[in-house]
C-alpha cells in the first residue's frame, strides 16, 4: 500500500537534496527527475538484491538501467569490491553523465557514493538505504569511503547525493540485530542534541524493537531531521558536525579489534556511547543518573554494553591512536555535558580515560 | 645558484594557489607557509628520489617529513601503487592535518593528488613537478587520478594543490624523449589559444630541444599562464577547459593500444594533435598549410607523427568509444578552426574521421 511521501530537505546551497520517506515507495516513486543523463547503475548486494532490486529498477522508467551485485558485509568494504563497480561501469560504457544508485545498507551506500565521487572524477548518485542504520545515518551527510586494513573509512570523499529514498517497508525484512544497531544511532541523536526526542524514545523503544511502523517512521524522520540540521550547519566537519561521532572513537576501536563485520557498526557505537557517558561522569560533566538513563535505553534496544571479550584498555589506546578524529596526536572525544547536549574536547584526563576503559573491558561480551 | 622566483597565481576563488617558477628552487625555497599542520609526506619514485628527495625534504624545515618512494612508470598508476601511499600515511600515523607533496612527473603528481583527495576524505597537497610535461600540464588544474585496465584516468578527483614549485634545473636530468613529450603539451597551448606563442615556439624549438634554460623558463611560464587562465575560467571542465584535450582522444587510444607506458603521454598527444589538425583540414576548418605548419613543429620537437605499428582505424574507434570525453555515446572532439583557436564539436563526419584514421595508421611508427 502506497502511503504519502514525507519530504525533508538537506540544505547545502547548490548541493541541497531531498530525503523522501514513506511506506512502499520502492517501485512506485519515480526517481527520474534526479537523473540527468540516460544511464543508471544500481549497486546492491547479495542479500538485498533478491528482495528489492527489481523494485528499485522500476523507479527509473525509460532509462538504461544496469546493475552490479556485491558480496554482503563490512569486510567487503574494500578496494577490490569497489573496483567491481568501476568494472561494471566501464564494461557497460557508462559515461560521465551516468547516475549511480546505492540500494542497501551503509556499506553499499558508502562504496557506491565513493565510486560516484571517483568515477571519471565525479558523477551523481542516489541513495536508497534499506537498513535502519543507513536510513538514519550514512545516507545523510555525504560521507563516502572504504576501509583500509589499518583503519576504518580512511579512504573516501565528501560527495552529496541527488536524493535519498527511504522506504520504511524494507525494515520488515531486517534481522533484529540490525534493527538494534540502527537504534543505537537513533538514540545518539537524542543524546547529543534533543532531550525531548530521548524522552520520546524511552516511551517508544519497545515499539521500535518490535518494528511498529508508525514508531519507526517517526524515529527515522526525527533522526534525519537532526542529522540534516547538523550537516547543513557544518558540511565539511569543521566543528559542530563532530558531535555526530559520539561513541565512534571507542566504537571504531571495538570494530577494528573485533575484525570488520564481527560487531555491527551500530553495536560498537552503542557501547562506545556508554563509554563516552561513563567518561563524562568521571570528568564531572554529567551525573551518574544521566549515564544510567542512557545505559537503560541502550540495554532496552538490545545493544551490547561491554567491550568484546579479550579486549584490553591497551588495545583501545593503540587502536584509537590511528583514529582519524585525532588531530596532531591529541585524542579528541565527543562527550556529554547533559543528556541532549554534546561537546567536543581534547581535555581528557588520562586516568579518567583509563578508568573508563577498565570499566568496559574484561567482562564477557553480550555479543 | 638561486635565481629569482617567478610567481603565477591560479585564480580559483578560495582554492586559488601560486605556481613558483625558477632555477634552483628545490632545497632553497621554504614551503612551510603552505603546510597547515606538522606532518608532511613526500611521495616520489625510484628515478627521481635519488636525485631530488633530500632537496625536497629541505623545503620543509621544522616539520615531521616522511617519505614514500614508488616504482617509476605509467603502468604503476594503479590502485596497488596508490595504496602504498595510504599504507605509509597510516603506518606513520598521519592525521587529517597532514600535507602530501608530489615530487616527480605526472604519474606521481596524479597519484599523490588523488591520495590527498581521498585520505581521510581529503587533505592538502603540494606539487613539485620534475618533468617538463608535468610542469606545463598536470601540475596545473587539479585533475588527479589513476588508471583502470579499461581506460586511462577513469578513477580520480578534482583536487587543487596548495602550491606548485617548478624548479627548471630538474629538466637538465630529463631524458631527451621526455623533453619532447613535454614539448607536445607546450605546442598544444600555442595551437589551441595563442598563435603568437606558436610563432615564438617555431623560433625557439631548437633551443628547447637542446634544454637552453632561458627558453625553457619562458616556455613553461607561458604554458602555465595559458593553462591557469583556462582552468580559472572553467575549473570543473564544463566547457572551455575541454580545449585542453586537443589531441587527447586520439592520444588516449594510442596509449591504451600501445599499453600504458610504452608510448609517453606527450608522444601520444603529439600524434593525436596532428590527427586533430588533419581532421580539421578534412572538415574544411583550417587550410592544409596550417596542418603542415603544425606537423613541422611537432617533427622538430622529435615527436612521433604516426600511430603505433599495427594499430588500425578499427582499434581507434573501439578504444575511443570508452573515452571519458564521450557524452551519451557521441564522439566529441577538440579541433582547430585556426592555429591558435580550438573548438569542441560533436559534428564530425564519420567518413572524414575514417580518412584521418587511415592516414595515420599502417605506417611503421617512429617510436
């Protein structure tokens, strides 16, 4: 059943673009107004393609629509897999007027966006995110890229899409673990910038975990609006945008330690946000009750609350030192000075950091 | 002996940058004003590094200067070699405030620029071109990238340097064949936009082939000024900038046929420009005497005047069809309507094109 389309504008001057949100948009929404030329290359993966590739192709009536299907998983977010997109584009003779379409989760979106940023020095692309995480996070903001064995997202570009299409119906086929991972980023927006949204989430979290459609649509809309607002204020991550990385410095260390793909990004961010909240308490920025409130919500979202088994504080320190949020060797972290109010600081006492790391290491993991 | 520095500004608004030209600048010119952070990564190759790497490092007093030395040659302009730059940056823990420096010819410049465009989604870089070709062409304009087995420069980005340092003394160690390849691009500027420069070149070509320093400095300065002017008018290659591709569509086909690196880029462009001039005559745009004049100058620059042995008109047509200057399947070519005046046109009669291809194929190559 086709419902109404909710449109949200990401305001970036001449790179502004719309986010279209609705139930059942895939296959019924005409996306040709966002395609300049005659060629479209839809990039998807082996999990998503059988479910939605035909519907996605139907969004581009009258165009030459080619497809490339990649293996599924964060461990394939590498040059070899990216190159399969370039192979397909060149074999099918796509010109610089082609449009790429990312149909899948964050990995497909990041790789397709980066392929679009680099193919013939830049072609347009459209995002059709099919996971909760990619709908509320990676499809908004223009960050694209691939991983390097020595660090996540180390190779990439800022490249804004022409449009983002979010069909909430795709979430009905999402595994529960990925729903939880997406909810981590949803909760993040409440924690960094929107206390009323955080309160709403505390009431809605059971519905969200249970995939109740109206609750999901509301959570996605408020999350995208929050991210779009932050990105519009700071497109190139000069300042404010850094608050979107709450939990990510710890989280990236967890993902790298666990091996790409063993912990989902959102799971690592969930634990990372708890670590940031814990450190915020130790630095006297928030009350213990605030961190506890965040912990309860993360737990109810069925996210892990400890670092992976076997990971030590030393592992964290080593892995965080190559994190790209470092500037000239100093550790900069996103912390909380209240629920709904984040700050970026380099003023982190090393004994407090050590205490937080120890508090989250050494336990058996919930994963 | 340190001579005076000639400074030329490439005017691109907030991405403007200077080109510094002079004899003996390497090692004596302080480039730290163009470095924002404390880290510098100098990228060079096995041929250039033994000659100039120490002098280049001396341009960055007080900075952490790391180096990476790549194998030399167009055939290494690929992802595997590019990745060695990322490896070095991550192993040496370079942050997003690092500055990359390209020390070498066009291949080093294109790869280092692309690495800078992609490393942590974009860091600044400085060009120190050491070949005539890269001094007058690839160091100006912001085009960066690598090759794909199915086409040259298919993967890349527009990324402007912070500064370009041209030390004309480096040309004294350049092999004669590379001098000629560079002169092809110098002659190009005269052909597309500057008839007085073309006349000057006809008088100076013997001095240039003989590496006479004052003639070289003048040729480099006028070439860079011409390219800087065109790039400033059309940074993203929307229109005018396409004239810089005179000879390149034919030339890319030649390079691909010959196998990357077997013909130098400038050699292929030299032959390609003669083909463009020949086709311009057949289409009634210029007089036979004009093409003849271009041919004499190309010949005196010791550039090949025929396609590679064994290459057929069909090879050209096949290889040109994936050239990125194609738009929606139509062949667009840069041609001449006078010496010093180029145009871009899709209005190319296929029998005239065929006649030009036949005229340049089938002979033994001068290479």
